[in-house]
C-alpha cells in the first residue's frame, strides 16, 4: 500500500527524484532546514519504505550517506494510470480492420501510443521554435512529467524527472512512445532517447537537434 505523503516529506521525495540521490547536507541546503529536522523526516520515510540509503565512500571524516527513492517512493509521486487507460481505450475504439490486419500485439500497441501523442497535439499551432518548445514544457509540466530543458551544442535535451505512467512503462516499452512522439511532434524534429527508467536510469531524457534555429533563451530552461 502506498503511503500518502505531504509537506516537507513530499518535498524531500521530489528532490530525491530530481537529483537521483542526495545527502542530508544537500537536502538541508535545498530545503533551508536544519540537518536534524531533515533526518527526522528521512527516518519517517525510511520507516515507510519510501526511501533507502547507501554509504558514500570518503577518504577522511565521518561516513556519509546518500538517500534515494524506492519504487514505493516513486509511486507516491503524481501518477495518471487512469488517464492512460482511458486514452488507450479511446484509441482502441478508433482502430479499423486495416489498422490491425496482419499486425501483432506489439505493433498494435506501438500504434496506439503513437496516435495518442498525435491526438494530444493535433489542434495545437505555434509560430516559431521557441513557442513550440515553451508549449511542450507546459504540456509536460501539466502532465506531471517534471520536465527540465537543457540547451547545448545545437541540441535540446528534455529531461523527464517523473514518469506518470512509471509502472506501466517498466512493463511495456510502447508506453514510452507517447513521450517520444509528443516531443517530436511539438518540436517538429526527430527525437532520440538517451536515458530511460526502464533500464535503471533515474530519469528519461530525449534529445532533438535545433538545426539552424536561433539560440534559445535561458528563460525556457527550468
């Protein structure tokens, strides 16, 4: 059973998700709280099996410990499995005999999630690359993907720190096509996936070339 978490403990979970791991000192600095206070919250999260820790090797001084989320901790953060199910069922109802004729389950699953992404952006029109990128970040933010944009070397990287479909994505690779096709559709460019939670990475990261678009403004990054 997933334990409901609010307030400071929820902030700690969000920080651990974004950072991958963090020490008490790092969490204290980010939260602007005393180390003793952070430790008390971590004790509760450890008790509820939402976080775990491991020792960080140091040559000198006292041992230091880094905290990370458990799978139970991941599931306390925003998830939208009901929305996912509703969207899949909606796309299933639109399939035609030609769509499924001669195709296996995996191909049909890939088609469903690709069309879900297309439907999400079908009526959206924006002028210019900056406007599309800004709108993409807003869509991902509203979907609780916790997006972060990094612009470097004529490429834009979209880091998704939360997967609202995490449990489903870990079992079915097709679920990731929704993210990938949504980003590709909004940016009007091919997208490559650099990292994925399915393979033990702490977040999902997608990369698209900016090509000859003008330099992006820092205000678009988060």
